[in-house]
């Protein structure tokens, strides 16, 4: 893991965040267009996260490297993969049940939306299976 | 998969933490491999074997599942 690259990334993010805050303030006050604080909020989030990460890298570099290693080691990736698959199955079942419940209660639009969400996830899964079957 | 990783590691006087640092993995990964809960990838298995200057077969014991056939 390259700590210099990490530092550079968060410095860039910090600058971009500050620029977004400034852009948000300028657009909100000097133009008719109202961003409703979205730009400033996003920029503020980036500034806070990058400041915190840069502080971690400066004060506790060994701990930072250790945390990054733990997050990216193969067992952690395998765990996240298994958890993602289980969550996907759960949400598929949930959307199917919701579509049925809404249909039973005669709520047409929510039933259609739940049905479409179920369909998109299911088709997406089949597509990715075919894709990775050819790739691997 | 059974393995002799813990035995070999202790013989070399390494802690789980030290071995994890050498292999650039987490200590939890080493622990899970040692108690057979997690099987390493072929890449990690090679790295472990290279670290101890041994062949993979001397560290990891592959036993065919009798129920497979």
C-alpha cells in the first residue's frame, strides 16, 4: 500500500471539497439558481472526510496502513462478497413479497414499482452471471 | 483444509501478527487459516510457502472428501 498515493488522493479531495463549498456559496448567492445546499453539503463532507484521513495518516501512519491492509485482504473481500450475495437474495425476496402485498391491498403503483425493482435485480443477476461465466 | 501453519509458525518463532505483516494480510486471516475456517487463495498459499521456504504440500494437507464420489 502506497501511503504517499493515499495522502495525495485525500489532499486532492480536500481541495475539491473546498472548491465545491465555494461554488455552492457563489451559485446560491450570486445567481438565481438554487442548489439548496447540495453542492456545499457534498463539499463539506469531502473536506471533513479528507481532513480526518490526513490526520490519521499523519498521526498514526502504522495504524492507518494496518487498517487499510485489513480492509483489503482476501478474507475481508471474501466476507464482503458473501455478505453482498446474501443481502442481494434478501432484497430480491423482500421486493417479491412487497409486490404481492401491494397487489393484495390494491395499491397498484407501489406494486408495479416493487415488481420492476424485483425484475431489474433478477435480470441484472442473470446478466452478470453470463458475463462472468465468459470472462472467467 | 487441514494445515500445519500454526506448528510451522511457532517453530520459526513468529507470532500471528508478525506473519500477517510479512504476508501483508490481517492477523484474523492467519488465525482463520490456522484453525481451518478459511482456505487461502493459491496466491496466498504460495506466499506462505515461499515465506517458510517450503512446498505448499508440506504446509497444507489436501484430503479428498469421502462423500464426493
